[in-house]
């Protein structure tokens, strides 16, 4: 294990430990605030297609945001985890049309559109454990979204990349590796921070 991977593992453990201390009431309250802030982002509000995910456990909640996007007529794509950790995609049709999958995840019922379906999205909501002042994201380490980001880059697609986080998960610096990509915005209960350059975040309440 190289130094960056070791540092990532330590930081992941700290952040996951902090999440475990949150009550489900805290998580539900945060989800409602995150949805309100996220819907003010033109990249999400004006998008025809958004690739998102269904939050589980004490992840920053996405359910309210998914339903709000759906009610606005946005086509919402949700991931389906494949055996090799890559992601297929299906269309979100509401909470009643989700099914349990492996690792406690929720995925959409119905047709699978293929891994390249994400290329149609104008915005991609990425799960994460932290984002730093440069816009660099720390994921859980499974590599699924590294593949998604590599697929987007290879196709020349440039959707807005957005992460929802708890307030304490915006940190000074996360360890990075050559394949890591910066995101465009992070949404926390305190508001939205945009990243116009690797070292120039702009805060919006």
C-alpha cells in the first residue's frame, strides 16, 4: 500500500466513524437542507438528465433531492452495481420503484441502460466522504466512480460534478492519486461551495 492509499484509509476511517455518531434524525434534517441548497444550483435545476444515487444509512441524504428533480421533469439516472464494481444505470421512477441490491444498496427497477448511459447526463451527483479546498473528492475506495469519471473523460463529456456532504466533511486536503478528478461544487448544510480552479473555491450560502 502506497503512502497516499494509507492516508486515504486513515481519513476514511475517521470520517466513517464520525458518520456513525449521527442520529437518523440528524441525517433526515440534513437531507432536507441539502436538497434545498442543491436545487438552487443551475447545473442541477436546469439539467435535462442528472446521474445521481440513492443514499443509504448515514450518508448525506439524496431521497428528497431525487424526488424534487423527478417532480420537475428531470430524467434521473441511478447506478446499478455490476459484479466487477463498474456501474450500469437505470431510470428513477420514484421511491416505490427501488429494489434492494448487494451491500445494502438501493437501485432502480426495470431496464438497464448500460454503463455509457452516464454520458447523457448534464450533471453527475457523486457520493463521497470528503472534498478539500481544491475540489478533490475522497470516495469510499471501491473504484466504481473512478471508472465513471474515466469514462466521461474518455468520451470528452463534461457534466457538472457535484458532491453532497455533511458539514464536517469539507476538509483542508485529501490525499490524491493521478487518476483522481476535482469536482465542480460541494453542497453542505451551510450552502454551496464552487471550485472555479484547483485552489480558488467560491462560497455561496
